[in-house]
């Protein structure tokens, strides 16, 4: 059987490889986050908690992984994100239809209005569901983990992505992390552009 | 140390997790809801609805003589509250049932009764011993006799709503679980197009067509040109910005006027509210600035004049050449005027805690340029030129989060005014030319 | 031999062959895809799905469009499917937006797990776009 012809290498920083859920959650030292430990901490808090951190610090990625892990035991709903009032209605309906013990996972908690937050909390309490959220600042929910970033973390993420073929160096990684003040999402977008630029030249 | 990863570096193969148990649990839960709704509904129908319906339809009317009367107490164990009691009047009546004289205590409809004993006693006093009352008896069981008929509508509503809601919730969830059971991303995308809110990709419409991803050009061909076939619409966000700024300036200064009139009236009556006057100063500055910006925008728009572009055909095809008519209005002199064709890629990223759209011009070719263009009031600068779409050009493409858009861009550098840019979107289709009415838009997200 | 309901410890090998070695097609062409699932017994498989689709790749969220889909409830370890390709979109190697066509073969095991094999091919011959050097690093 003949092998397929060579094709252009994919950009390792494309959304396909870097979107939340595609990257193993890492801590600031670049080591994998202890998900079982976080889950036991969450269960100790009646399955209520908040993942706190600035833009691009890996909160959503961690939420997606925790939601997947919860799905096999408690059952999880989400991760959900409310972008409009219509979303809020749909999400409230989903919570009210969820089984007791389900953990409702919501991204960007602080961007929801107060009324929506209270409604979601009331609906989750009514259904005896847990609530796991991401937020830029501490919330009324117990903080499960504070996400921080570092050049070591970005380097570990890049090492786990498809091969860059040497076009992205450690200096690029450090520079991107520094230029975007630790915002990994922006740093990865920056590395995407560098990869494309060098491929074009 | 290499970290584990979800996507392998070697593309092509990957194992995916099992959703079967998740779907099973989901289906089990919703199935239980459906069963609960059916059981609850059956109990309400058999215990309330059917007896009430029989009383109103099957029971036979008769006259009864009151022999005795009393109150019946009924206690109910309520798990959410204390034990409650209800009271209802009952009469011992003698009546004629199918030629046979009978005596019996009247029954009440299952849902009647009052928690207030005194109210029930007052009602009981309305009946006199030895008096005659209308009664209805059951022809199948003549000993069953009632004093009242009619429907308890709130009980009927309850009988329909609660089990109905359980069956609807559970049924929809069960149908969803059955639909998703063991089905892949492609199967779901092909069949329904309903992703999770956070699904990694946006499934498209279920019907694949030959023209997926092509934008419609209906809005680009609905204006006939004066010399060429179509006049292209202008994509001009500046106009909307100016309109928005104008509305803001009008609203702001109207509020300011009300405050200023109030302050002026106080001033003429001899009182000076210095705090109000101090607060008015920054408000006046903002209002004045907004008016200045609007006036500047209007003057620029009037001075530079409108730009119109007509084209000999549309949509455009790779390798084809088209006549273009450029018409520039206004007055004064334009040092340089250029006409270029551009391909812009646009990508929208909405996950995480922010949403952003990035645009990048990946191809640009200038087709013509004119220097020292003199614009005369009342006349337009008109010039004809041609553009050629490269034979290997990518066609226009649009999906929900990604696009490749073609556009004709006119840039001008007036002698006395700031430079301006006018953008005219065009659509490039792959050959052979499809019929516009055949177009479908892919990637439309259906809310989960 | 793998037992029914048991998922192989290591992923199966799915060999896919297109009827054109360069995997380059024109709009309206027929594409013939043959596949062969290695290392598995026929009793291990519950179903096989064939699909031809495009997806976007790049800096934006990924969009997906299924052009052809079929599910074979009585699968064999080897099979083929033929699809007539549409007029659009053409394969595109842009800078921040890329359009990739692919054929997917997804096999389902009796235990509920599945395994997907994805193979990219091209429609049309649009040259890759270049990052404008003046505007990007």
C-alpha cells in the first residue's frame, strides 16, 4: 500500500490543538495538575468551587478536564457559557432537568449578571447539584485552584503540541510569554503567527 | 519527560472516549422522569378526573329528603407539613333510585373539603332537616349519592400540568439520549447539527450541498449600475460610527440642555447653585467635544465626497476579467487614488473568557492608480478600468467562525483632508458558476 | 482473538487508500476510498461509519460540514465507499483560516468505545496563502 504524499505540516498552535480541553492542565512549574486531588477537594466542598485566575491562565482548560472527569462519577453538565439571555434560559432549563448530584460547570462566572448568577445558584441548590465555575476574581464559592502561568508552563505546553520542526525556539516561547504578560492564549496566538511567518519565508 | 496529550502528533488516527455509559445514565434518568410522570398522571386521572367526570355525566338526578346532617372530618398526612384535616358537610337523604326508595349519606367529590370547620358548619346550616334537596346517584351503585356536581378546574390543571411536564422533560431527554446513543460526531452533525455549547466544532446544516461555504451575493447584486451591470454596495463602518456618534451627541446635549435650563432659572431667580454649575462644566466639555467630532465627520464626508463602484458582472470567477467604473465625488484635489483587490481571512475565537475576531489581508494586488485628480463641484471624477481574478484564486468562503472575503478597496489621499478608504465587498465563486438561489450557509449553530 | 465487548489494548490499524496516489481531486470528481482494519476480528466490531467532510483549522473556532455520511451496521474488516465531491469549498492553506477535506473511518466496538481514522485529501489546487511580512512578526 503506497504511503500518502507529504502535506504541509499543521500549525501546532492552531485552535484544534490549543483549544480548552486539548491541552493537559499544567501548574506554574509546567507539571501536570493533580486532577484527582482537585476532585477530592471539590467533593469535600459539596462539589462547589471556583477556578480563579487572570485571562489566558488555563482556567477554561482545567474546567473542561474536570468536567470530563466528573462526568464518569457525579455526572457533569457543561462546561456552559452564558453569552445571552437566551443562553441563560436554556442553561437554567438544563440545570432544572439535571439529576441530583450533577456538577454544573460554568465558564466566565464573573461575566454573568447578578440576577443570572443568583438564578443559577438557586437552580443548582434546588436540584442539589454542585457548581464549578471559572472566574477572574475570588467568588462566594470556595476557591478550588488559583491558576498562574510562567514561561516554563508555556514551554511544557509547546512541547506537548505537534512538532514545530524547529521553527519555534525556546527564545520565542520566552519572548511570547513576556510580551503577553503571561497570557497563554495570546502567547499561543503569537506563536501561531511566528510559525506561519517562518513557513512563508 | 514528554507529557501525555489528547491529540497525537502523528495525525490521522486517534482513539476517542466512550460516551455509551454517559448516554445510558442520561437515558435512565430521563426514562425515570417519564415513568414518574405516567404513574403520577394515572393516579390523578383515576383518583380525581374519572370520578368527577362520571358524576357529571353518568349520575342520575333525583329529589332527596334530608333525614340527618353532620360534618365529615378527613385527615391527611402531609410529609412536608403537619397532619392536616378537612371538613365537609354530609346529609343523610332518602331518595328514589329506579323505583326503589333508598337512604344513604351523601358523598362529596374527591377534591372538595374545607380546612375551616366553622365554614363547613355554616354551610351545613343552610340545609334544613325534613327539607328536599336535589341529589345525583350512581346508576351502577345507587347507594352512592352526591349533593353537588361540577368540575374542580385547578385539580384538572394539576392533573395535566405536573405529569405533563415530567413526561415532556423526560421524553425530550430520553429522545436525545436515544438519538445520541453510540453515535459519532459525524453522525450527529449529519443528522441534527446540535452541538454542546462547548462542542469543539460547530456542526453544519444536515443537508450537504454542492455549494457549501459560499456566501450569498444577493445583497451585492440588487443595485443596477448607470454604465455597468451592478453598482457595488459600500462597506463603510465609518458611516455607522458617525451615526452613532451623532445620536450620542444629540442625547447628551439634550440632557445637558435640561440641566442648563434648570441652572439658568435658578440663576435668574437670584439663587446660584455652585455645585450644579461645577458639575455642568465637564458635561458641557463632553457635549461640545461630541458635537465637534460629528461636525468634523460630516465635513469630511461632504468634502471628500462619495465613492461609487460599478462592475460588469457578479459574482466573479477565477481567471476572468471585469470592467470596473470608479466614480469619485467631492471637491478639491486628490493627490492619489488607487484601486486594489484584496483577499482577507477572518477568524473568530469565542472560547475561554473572551471572544475576538482577527482579520488578515493575505493577498493584495493594485490594479490602477491616478495622481492629482481634480474634483469639480457638481461633477464626478469617473474612470473605467479592469480587474482580473487570478486563475488559481481561492473562492469566497464563509462559515460561522471563519471566512475568506474578497473586496475591492479604493484608497484616496486628498490634498487638504485626511486619507480615506472605501471598501466594496465582492464574491468570488469557483467555476462553474452556481446559481445563487442554491446557496446554503454552513456552520449555523443551533442552541443546545 | 479479541472477545466481543472487549476493546483492544492498542489502537487498531486502519489502512486507507485513495484511488489517486496524490490525493488531489477536482470539484465534481468521484473519490473512491478503500480501507482495511488490521489486528481485529470481525466479531469485535459493532459498526463502521464512513464520512467525507471538511473542517476549518487555524486561529478561529473550528467549523465542520459533513458532505457524505453512512453507517454500516454489519461491518466487515475491509470496505470501500465512493463519493462525488462538491463544487466548494476548495481545500485552502490560508494563514489564519485553513480548509481541509478528509475522509474518516470510525469503527465502533461492542464495548461502546470507538476509534477514528482521519485522512486528508485536497479538492482543487489553490496555492497556499502567505503571511504578509510587513504586518506580522
